């Protein structure tokens, strides 16, 4: 009788399914590296849900498809995931890496690699591509997980070095050093990404023919930083409220040549467009709104600035050592033109007076008088170095419909302009109070 009962229990135990935890342990008993090593080139490897330890090296062309809940958790000096074979695809994996290293969390050293729908929490560079061409980095979520350290000590979200013709699209990057950094690569496409609370949203260095389009971001120090680059197309991007630093800009050009900057929106920054030592560029169809300075140009010539909307800025423009630029057919909300022939362009030019910027640069407390009749009167008297001022020869009477996403030509609200004025007023009052205490 006892033997029969024992046999019955043994049969029941064998037939009864394992509980979920035991089933998961059984499925993930092999390490991720073992799954990779056991697969043949060209195969698809499905990664069951569960936690896996790094590092993992993929040295053959494979498709790694992670089920929901598959996590690669890594500690150590090597990258969590290193790809050295062409044609690898990794999709859906969660990668958590708490180590700091130059190589990054995911290191790609091969061509035609696709990284898609990953969640990467890193204390290093999230994705590092070195000498990797023709790849795709798509729809990933990247965030800093290295604790409360200054932005200058964090890694980049997506970092390309000497890598060409890659597509970086649909990614969300937050709290990194640079959101997307491209150095020494040509023909890369960066589109439909969002970067927040980082140093530079998108950073180009020594690049050629890079396409940067339809990206967005806020609360970075600078939205788009293009340096020592040529042939770029920067179009349809929206970067607002880059104001966390005294040098914050929406879009910055330094030593940029023969590039197009069109149909972008830069709003609520210290400087909308900052252009230095840059030549032969077209800045057209952009909305430059509610910045402290709309466009600031230093030591630059041969650029075309046309059909942009300047609205709600404290100072629309400033040019220093930059008399050789062509400025035409922009809309300036602070300019009252005269259109006698009805062609939509003012018959009077708009010379952008730099008096306010020069005065407040020398004495910041004079920001208190922004927009006052007295300031306007003094600007009317100021004509020093007028030949070097930025001047629109034929400003538009109404905003062009092609600028940004405002086809109806609506001006910024009075509330927004009033808020900006109140901010400047508060800063000026604090400045006067502070210096009054110092001198008393």
C-alpha cells in the first residue's frame, strides 16, 4: 500500500507543471554567452526572460531577439555586450551596467549592425561604435544610471567614432553627457530622436554630409552643436529651453562650412543661433522665438540668412566682425516697415541695432530698462560702427508660411513675452540690490 502511494505521488509530481519561478530558472540555466556560442552563423537566437550576467561577445552574424523581461546585468571592466561580427542584430534586451569605462556598455566594432528597442541604463557610454559602417540604432531608451554626478563626468548616450553611413533614429536619451555624439564620420543620418537634460543634445565633430532632421529636446545646455563640419543638413528640429547654462544655445555653429540649417525651431534659449567662424551656410525658414539673443554671429562671412521668423526675442541679432553675410527677407516682429508697392517686403531696411547688448554687457543692471521709451530713444541716437551691423535689406512685412510649424503666422502670446520681460526685470533688480549692498 505504501509503495503504491509513493508511486502515485511520484507520477503526480512528474506530471504537474513547474511553478513559474522554477520554469524561468530552467529556461535561463544557460548563460547568454553559451546561447551565442552554441548558435550557428545566420541563426536567430531567442533570449528567454530572466537575468543574465555579462560580458557577452558576439563574434558571428546572429539575430538576438529578447523576450519581455530578458535582462543583461553587468559588472566588470569589459563592455556588457561587444559585437565584432558584421550583420548582427540585437533587439528588445534590457541592459543594466553600473561600471564606468571608456569602451562603453555596448561596443560595436563591425558593419551593418542593428540595435533596436533596447533599454540601456548605464554609468558609462551607452552605445559606442568604432569603425562601424552601415548600422542602425533604432528606437532605444537610454538613461544615465551612474548616480548624481556632474554632466561633464557622464558618458555619451550614442557615440560614433570614425563610423560612416549609419542611421540613428527614434531613440530617447536623457541625463547623459552628449545625447548623440558623432566624430569623424560621413554620411550619417540622425533623425526623430529626443534628448533631454544632457550637455549637448546632438554633437557633430569633424563630420561631412551628416543629416540631422526632425529631432527634439529641452533642458540641455545646447540643443545642436556642429563643430568643424561641412555639408550638413540640419532641418526640422525643435530645441526649446536650453537655458541651464550662461552659454546655452539652441543651435551652435563653429567652423561649419557649406551646410543647410532650415525649418528648425529654437525657442526660449539664451541664444537661438550662435554662428562663429562659419562660412557658406544657409540659415533659412527657421523660427527663432523668445530667446535672449535671436542670432549671434562672430567672425563669419558668406552666410545667407533668409526667410526666418524673429519673434519675442530680447535682442534679435548681434554681429561682430561679420559684415560679409547676406541677410534678406526675414520677418522681425520688432520692426515696423513700410511696403509702398505691396510686394510683402519693406521698402526700408532693418538695421539691427546692437546698442542694448553692448550697454547691458557693460552694465547688466540696465536690463531693467528693456523695452522702455528711454532705451528706444538712446538706440535711435546710437550709430557707431553702423557699417558692421547686421542689416536686412528687404525684411518681410508678415511671417513666411514656410517657417517652422506656424503656417498662420501667429506671433508669440503677450503672456509669453510678458513672462520674459518679468524675468529680465527680476534679474536686473537683484543685480542692483546686490551691487548696492556691496557698495554700502
